[in-house]
């Protein structure tokens, strides 16, 4: 191959590489992924910076700008990193999401909906080895993406509940 042909080939390859995006433009958003699995988009707040989903084992990692909270029928607190497993109609083995019950924050271990015609969101609160509380919430409040309230909050805004989640460990 002549040097001029080799130079043209190298330039063509460089042009092709530089025009190919490293991340697919067709990659769905986290909210599209939730919908694909039959889950409402509002279970996560609006301050997500990135997420990864591994289809081989269903693992999901969601990164937020910082920890924050959303007031549904129950107060939800989100850590800066949330992990779990996603399957159709259920997000399980969750770490990094807490919900208020009886004036305390508990780990949200599972979020489930009835599919295909979901009308409720079912929460399992506790630890990964034991469910302490189950709650049923109307799905309507989870159908839109909510802004996440950053901390610290002022007194009178359930501040005492937002200090830290109840530590639950299985022994």
C-alpha cells in the first residue's frame, strides 16, 4: 500500500472513530427503563446524574446529585447512590431509599406494583432478610417525576424524621 493511501485510510478511520459516540444516543433514560419494567417514573426523584443497568442479573445503580427527600403520602429519603435489582413490576434488594412510617425512617427493601393495570405501589420496609412493615400507596402520586428537596431542612418540615434513617441490621 502506498504511503498516500495509508494516510487516507488512517484519516478515514480517525474520522469514523471521532464521529462515533462513546455512549449510544439511543440509551433510554432511567425513567424510560422504569416504564419498560412496568414501574412508575416517580419512584425516583428528578436529580439523577447517571444510572447503569445490567440485563444479565437485573442489577441497577442510580446516582443522584446529593441525598434529598420527597413528600408522598409518606416521606421518602434518597441517598446519593441507590442500588437494587429490577424485574417486571418490582424493584427489590434496594439500598439507599428510606420511607417514613410511625415517625421513623425505615429501609425500603422492595417497591412493587400490580402489572399490567397497576393502581397501587406496595412497599416492603425493613431489612433484606426481614420485612418489618408493608405499606400500600396510591400509584397516582408516583406517576410524575418530583423535584427532590435538598437538606438540611428547616424545623416544621418533618425535620426530625429527616435526620437519619433507623438503622436496621440482621444478625
